[in-house]
């Protein structure tokens, strides 16, 4: 299996293959407390056993337009010190949506409620003999009707298959991100963010990306650059980004069947995955154990057996470290710093990270994903090719 290493920004391909990092990822236990809400608890109590206790049960995002994605958090304990199991019904339909074995107060699970109207999400906590129950209200409102849209401005010459890769990536991200952002007026000069693109002035709904495939320096050196270039002043989310690639390297990626995945990955960076984490959940940047503490992404990580925060890449230098999921922990996931040939699921972890940035998302749009060694039975990377980069720094904001 051939793999490529990613980095954010200006990308150069190394001539020699190298193995992936081998240090294990640990994740950091979440340090935020559960939101406060009113709960109702009941319990059954067999003789000789004390029932578990629920101190709090809350939804992080209890109101908003559908699809409404919310993380469910709780504070629980057992007077007898028994291990606990949590059973969650997130949408009040009396069907258990999530079962958490070895449940603790640090556990978290997220769900997307797709129909408007107040529902009572329930938490049942059991020690195997007795249980406690708590309820919290989630009140989704009707959908806004403003779908998320990515406008592509194609610059220079691009083959139909190359255009299709950009178009498919934009459509895929629009399946994940479901709520539109306020329209805003954007003005950028020619060659903004060193793309060589023409000047632009006009309304944008919701993100505009300048996409370019053009000769740069031939195969094997600079692949290109991708990232957000202008941010909205209110939400801090991107309104304008760039994706520029060397046509010679693109030809190689297409021959290998990896071009579509590269475009989907890099468009994720334009939208803020890995590029806008600072101050929004990135913990321990520059250390040996960085992680992402966003509550919905953390839920996705724990849902596949992870512990604590989502491990973030701790090697690879600027543009790779601190801006991707950690490869040794999430091998094969789309937004690690490496790409697997024809096997790069866009998981609920990444969809959750979009929610943590402030997007309206639908967790049901995530690809199936499991922990790598369970999913593929592999123990490591057979081959990787480094793509070193110089990170792109957004150069301004616009109202919105």
C-alpha cells in the first residue's frame, strides 16, 4: 500500500520514502466540565446493591435548526465503585442510540437530531443490577433552508477530470456541512495568497475557493498550496481560500488514483480543519502530545474506542505537526497527514471537528470508520512519501 504524507500550505514532495512515526498517541483527558441543565433521575434498587448516581446530564447544543448536532455529557458515580454502562437515547424515540461500556464522567457522545420539535434525550446508567435514569430536553427548530455552498473559481487550464475532482470534493463537504453562513461581500486583489488568480469583488455564499492546476517546477518538488486566505470577522470561519497544484505532480496523483482524496483533504484545510484549531480546541501545540479537545470531535474519537481528546500529529514539522490527526492513532482517516491509496474515510471525528469550529453538520454524513488495526488488521505503514509545506496564514477578515 502506497501512502503520501500531507502538510498544510506550500507542499514539496521528498524524493525518498520514509516510514511513518511510531510513537503511540495517548490523547489528553478532557478538562472541561459538563454544561449545566436540569435533570430528572429515577433508579431501581435490588437488595444489597446501591444504584448508580447521576449528578448532571446535559446537551452542549440544545437548540438550533435541524440538523442539530449536540454532544451529550454527564456526571456519574457508583456508591459501590462498580463499573458502569451508559445507554443513550439521543432523540427520544425509546431506542438506544449509543452504549458506552466502562462509562465515566469523562465519557461523551454526540448525535444529530434531524426532525424539529422538542425531544427528551435520556441517559440510563447501570451497574448490572440497578440503574439510574436522567432526561434532558433538546429542541431543534425547522431547517433554515440556507444550504452550505462552496463556489469554485477555476483558474488557468484544467482537464475535465481535474475539474470533476474539485467539484466532487465541494459536494462531499456540502453533505457534511449542512447550514449556510451569512452572505458577505469579498474583495481580493489579483494574486491574493500568491495564487496568480485574478482580482475579485462581489458577494460570496458561503465560501469561495480559487482552484488552480498549472506548471510550477515539474514533478517531485513543489506540489502546491491550500488553505484559508480570508476569514469572517464574526465567526472566524473562512470566506475565501486557495488551492493551487503543480500540473506535473497532479498527473502523477491521477495515475496513482489519489488525486480525488488529495483534493478532498486539502479542501478540508481550506474550511478550517487543522488550519483554524488554534484557540478552538488545540491543546499542547508544539509538544510531544498535542490533542484536539473539541467536544463533538472528541465524541467521535471515543465512539471508536479512543480515550480523552483526539490525538493530533506530533511530528513532520511545520504544516504537518499540530494540523492533522495523528497518523499512528487514526491511520487511514482523511485528515491525518498521510493518504492511503483508495482508503481515506471522512469520519465522524472530522465531521465533529467541523461542528466544533462552528459549522452546522450532520454526523450521519460521515463515512464508516473504525480504529485502524480493527478495520484493516495492519500494524503500520508500508511506505510513505513526505510532502513538506510552509503553512498558509489567513491574511485578513471580512464582515460576516
